[in-house]
C-alpha cells in the first residue's frame, strides 16, 4: 500500500507573531465584548461615586531661623523635605488643625483626607485636603497649612527655650565657681602666687559667663520663620475624584488585557480544527484538497454534485485537486480501492465520494463507486438511481454483481454499486470474505474503486472496511468536526492497520475559518441509527439504474461493463 505523502503542516509549527495576530483577529469580537463590559462597568461605578473636591495649598519650607537661612550653607543641608512631609502629616499637626476647624472629626479621620507631596528638587510642600464639600476642602487645606507652620514655630520655640535653660544652668554653675575664686583672692596676700592664680581663674570664669549671657541675649533676637505660604488654599470648582476619563482609560487597558486573555483561553479550549495545518497535524497525513464553503449548501439531506452541475466552481476544482493527488499517488498501480470515511455523519463523506468518483471518471479513468454505508445509504441519490439491488444483495446471494452494477447518466466511465436494502447485520456482512471477493472482482476491471463507508466513530462498519482497501481518505468538516473526534478516528484506523493516504478538509470558510457561531453538534453516538430505505420516487428509465452487462461471468471476463 502507498505511504502517505508528508504534508507541509506535519511538523510542529513554531509560535510566531503571525500566529498571535491571527488569534486576535479571529477572536476580535470576544476581545471587544470583554473590553466593552470592563469600560461600561468602570464608568457606571465611577458615575455612581460621590464627587470629591480637593483643595491644595503650597508652603515654601525655610530653615528654623533667618540667621541660619542667611548663612552660606545650602538649604537642603538645613532642611530635610522627607522629614517635613512626615511632620505635616503627623497626628500633632492634625490635632492643631482639628482645633482650628472646630470639627468633631478625630485627627485620624482628618488625616485620611490629607495628602502631602513634595515636587522633585524643591523645598515646597503641597498640602491637599479632600472633602465632598468644596468649602470644607479649602478650609481643611488652610487649617493643615497653618497647623504645620504653628507646629514648626512651637517646635522651634521649645528648642530655643531648652537652649536658654541649658545656658542659664551653666551660667549659674560658673557663678558659683566665680564666688569661690573671689573668696580665695580676698584671703590671699596681695601679690602672692595664691592671689595671682585666683585672679586669673576669676578672669576666665567672668569671660565664660559673659559669653553664655551673650548667647542668651542672641536667642531673643532670633526671628522664627519656618516657612511661607506661597499659594493659599483655593476653592475647587471641579471634583478631583472620581476622574471619569482616567477610570475609563484604565478600564480600557484592563479590558483589552482581559479580552486578549479570554481570546487565548477560548483558543486553547476550542476543540475545532484550526485550518488546514491543524487538520494535517492531527491526521498525520497530507490534505489532498480543501473544499470551500458554499452558502447554498444549507440542507444536509440535499445531494450536491458540483463536479457535474458546476464544473467551473470552487468545489469542483477542489475535487479535481483530490483527483490529481490520487493519480500521482497511484502511479505505481497499487492504489485502486479507496474508502472514504469521516468521524461522524453530516461531514461531507458521501458528497466527497460521489464527486471524487465523477472527477476520476472525467479523467478517462474507469471508476466504480460502491456504497458500503449500509445503515444510511445516500450515494445512489446523487445520481438519481434506485437502491433496490446493491452490495447487500450480492453479499447475501440474492443477486449477482452483474445485476447490481448501475450506469449513472452523463458519466460514461463511471459505474455504481448501490448499498441495497438495509440489512440487520451490516458489520457481519462487511466482515465476510464475500466482501473481499467483491472488492477483488471490482479491482480487476476498474482503475479506481471508491467506497463510501459509514462514519468511523458512529459504528464499526467503516473500521471493518479500512484494512480491506488500499487506502483510506478521511473527510472532516471545518465547522463541526472536533480535534478530539479526528484524533480518535486516526487512532482507530491505525489500530486496524488502515492506510490513511490523506484527508479532505470540507466546508472551509476562508473568512470565518473554524470559528462559526453555531454551537458544536451533539456528539456522534446515538445520532446515526438504522433507517429503512425511503421509497424511491425517481423514475427508473434507461440510463438511470440501467443494469450493465449480460451476466456476472461475462463481466469479469471481458470488461464489457465499460462498453
């Protein structure tokens, strides 16, 4: 049997930018929906919030004294703005602000409405206060500004007082030492060494006392100036919170991020086949053709034969592509019997078998199409033929093969063997040696035998046929076949030694690819049951269901069925 021709998509593709962009393009509506919900929710929440007004006052921070400020020393070495910011937002300042405001709010509650910031590389404190009432916001900012300045003055005053107390204590101690030395000098002989030493000590102590007294005097001359209000608290005219534009912008960014995440999550969870490349990766065989989606093919029960009715259309060209690939694969003559199978019903298996048979026959190949879907036979309906005699008739001995061969109208090189009456034991009939003999007989007189089978995951009929033919052609529907179903069918075919020669990717919409809005159909089990053959309402005249050949023996001896 022929080995499958390696397809371009059999190697694991590397994720690249085009792959990601393709996912985003296919899932754009999911992304837009998530983004819209996020923005709408954020704006709804934003507009329901109580408007908050913020008033800001600016204070230029100065060293504790003018004398220090006038020294030739950088201000940054005298003032730590991080420390000043912490002081402005401290509980002590909040207590002073509460007294100024005369409010019942606790200092801790007031601090929750306070914001203090320092612009980069400046000695400016920006003191802000927020409140639903604009006037209250301005009053709060002004109160904290004044409380900060008052606290700094109070802090400096206490520091200066502590220095004055320390200097006074030192002066008092020196005065006591001075009194002792004065007593020594008075008791000593004038001009004596004792008197001279005592006098020298008196001069030193007097000078030190004078120095400390001068320092105390200087403290009284210090001008306390902790800072200057360079921008008083203003009355806000528009709310600072909520910021609808900012909230909407953030929601847009977050919504887009969530939308992209949802898009890739849906991509990961989506079990449909991701185009031709995904089809080949799962099948492990090349795609022989991609049959485009045709909007007019909406009813699954409708039989479509574009290879005859619309030979210039896209589907007919796709089936000719399958023909070309099969002719190349069968060039050695060991690929004659081909089974067409799909994971489940309604995926284009029988349509592919019928059109492929016509396409091969149009290439002057002797083709016999055999309907081995014994439970729901449809192949004969594509050619307007009856189904009263067929495979089951031959396998049960009720008719000869010569009686079962039909001639479709308009395709001289095509013959058809219908399925015949629906049996009660289709799997047993297909497992019998009689089917092997039937296929061998057909193989002798035809270039190709196209066998339509039952869906592989629905019943075992198709899997029974797979090892009896030269190759298996797998058909999958781009809109309904799942990756799991296709993978399971491949495993089943490999277990029975079925030779998968390729696949047909059917009903492919280039615009929507695998992303149809319709939900997945229910799984295959239970959907494919026995159905009695419908009464044939088609007239069976000459050329429609006409018996080919005089007798079974003569058929296989002389190939007169092609004359």
